[in-house]
C-alpha cells in the first residue's frame, strides 16, 4: 500500500500535527481494516485532498473501496448522509467504523467522472437531477447546520473585505448582505455540500452516483455553486442558463437560491482570504456579478 506524497502534503497543510499523525498511522490502519472486513486489495492507492481510497474485493467477490480519512466535523457526517440516501443517487455504505471514520463503500467507475461527459449541458442536467434527489430528504438531528455556518460567515465578512482590493471587497460585502437577508430561514434539507462534477462517477447500478459528501442541514440553494463553477463558461448567459435549470429541477425560489449561491461565493472568499490569497477567485467573481446584476 502506497501513501501518496500529495495526500501527506495536503494533510500537513490543512490539519497540521493531526494530519501528520493520520498519515503516519495510515499503513497500519489500512492493514487493520483489510483484515477486519476480510478484504483483498485489488489495485493501487487512490486519493483526494483528505482521504486515501483503496480498491478492494469482498469475500463474496463484490468490488468495493476502503476509504480511510481523518475523523473531523466534515467526515463524521458522511456515513449519516449515505445511510439516509441508501444508494439512491449515491454510492452505498457497506460498512463503517465510527471510531476512525473508516468506511467500506460501493465501488463506482473512478475512471469516468461526470466532468469527462462530452456534452457539458447534459452534464449540468445530470448533476441537477442528482442534486434534486439528494436534497429532497430532511436533515437528521445532530448534523452541522447552514444557520451556524452562515452566521459566522456574515460576522467574518467585514474584516476579510478589509484585506482585499476595492472591487473584491465590495463584492464580498454584497454577498454577505444577500446572506444576511435569508439567514432567518436557513433551510432543513440534507445537503451534499460538495457535488461537483468530479464527485459524480459512472456506475452499473445507476448511470451516475455521487461520492464524497460533506453533509449539512440547510437550504439546497447553498449546493448550487459547484455546478456553476466546474466546467466553467465565461459567458454570463451560460451562468444564467445553468442557474435557471438548477433552480427549476430542484423547485427552488430563485431569489433565495441566488442569495445562498452568493453565500457559497462568500464562504470560498473567506477561505481564500484566510489562506492569504490577495484576491477572490475570478471565475466565482464573474458568476456572483452575473447573479447580482440580474437581481433574481
């Protein structure tokens, strides 16, 4: 089993000593769960920014993946969401260790992400339909809430704006103002929170399945931005076409969806400022300005 250097670097960057300890423990933890769940390793390691994924075979011959990750406030909600979705639009959870966050998951085709779809508009439709199904469920008690996250974002926006140039600072404040208006009604749906095109894989059981959720209780409008930024097209008309399709498929009020999409731009902007970036992401700035100029 190989622990990729890129994973070690990202864990050290984002999680510090806890991330380095997680990386150091990975080989032994992988061996532990391969033995505990009687799994056979069938291929090389895969990884994202935060997790190591091992292709495996179960005793009955079923292909699966073993996902090893640092247990934190993001990863602890993943099995909760997967159990509620129960394979409807997402990969199935086959086994789970709550003490470490380790999961055994249904295997999809990791070589075929939705981002490789030749028709970008059809890819948006596929994502929209998956998002509509996933967010149709009420969030269970105990999940992180958009209300708490958004309240902190609005509070942090003024200081962050002071660290940006005039145009970006104005946009960040506009995004915060939009969120402030919808804060009293943050929503109660089960959100994936990270449904971009590379988190949707082709599969046999269903044509496409979502992976790697970061479940959150809130308004589905907060889940739309990845569908606007990925496979990005600079034409404002394309942004509005995608936004209108998403809100129609999910049955959302456009004004509220606009505000929560601007909230996602705000969240990403706050993270950029925290990381020392001198400016906001230009693609997201373009999307935000398009939505602000339309008004709803």
